[in-house]
């Protein structure tokens, strides 16, 4: 699978050491280590393994799962990092629950679409940002009623003033979008940062949101 992280990696734009390209994968087990009981040679599996753009990759058993019988390798390879990122942010950290309002930035992207489906499955209300009219129509077709701009920060702020506060923000944008998103967050809400540019320190966030 090809993730946006891999693009940043090969362009030399990823902060820190990203390691070898590749994270998402789907394939067949070629060998198993001592003590591995849940997988055998020939199993169709998918998961996360660093350097998985190579023909062979080594994965920890905790990081892989058996593929559903009706799922293609291409579909399976597109899921692991997206699903684990969204689950970690929205469920494990933010603990979203029924009736909450969740702001999902870049709603038509891979993470955004995954987050929308996750939130809807948990019966949350979704506010999404998108960057074009075509993406807006697509996100609307998924049942999202509140949509704002991911390109014009002032237009985004105006939309949020209209929609009202949110319980959780899944943020991937920078600049004024971050400050406007923090301002739209309810007291005691959760701000999940998954962006890689212009990351704020704890002190910078506390200046705007001491809660």
C-alpha cells in the first residue's frame, strides 16, 4: 500500500527518520517464526510492516490480521494505517460516543473518509472540511450535512460560527485552520493532531486553550 507518509519520505519532507518506504501491506505468509501459532505459510494477511514496498517484509504477529475471504489484496493494503490512525485518535484517545459532534478535516481524503465512516458508525454528528465543489458533493452523498472549506481559513471560521462547537477535532491542517479549530472546540473537548507541519508545542496550545 502507498501512504502519504511514503510520498513525504521519498521527497525528503518527512520530519525525523521515517525509515524505509512502506507501512501498509497485504500479501501471503512466506515463513513464520518460532512460537507463532495464529498464522501459517500461505495465509492471506494484511497489516503494518515497515519497508513493505519490498517484495518481502517482516511483520510482528500483533500487527497483522487474516484477510476477509472476499477482500482483494489492493483493498486490504489500503486500510491498515488509515484504520489504526482513526481508531487510535477517535476511539482510544478521544473516546467518541453517540451524539457527539466530530470535526474531520480533509474529509474527502483517506483518513477523512475513514473518520467519517467511523464517526457515523458510532452515531456521531460529523462536520467535515473539503477543498473543492466535487469533493463537497461526494462528502454530502455520505450523509454529511455540515461541510466547510479546507482552503479558506476565514470561510472555515465563518462556517464553524454557524455550525456551533464540536466535541472532537481530528486535525491535519496547519496555520489559521488550527487556531480556528481549537476555538471551535467545546471546553474539555479533544483535539487530535495528526498533521506533520508546523506542529504546536503544549505551551502554544495552552496559550489558546488552557483547558
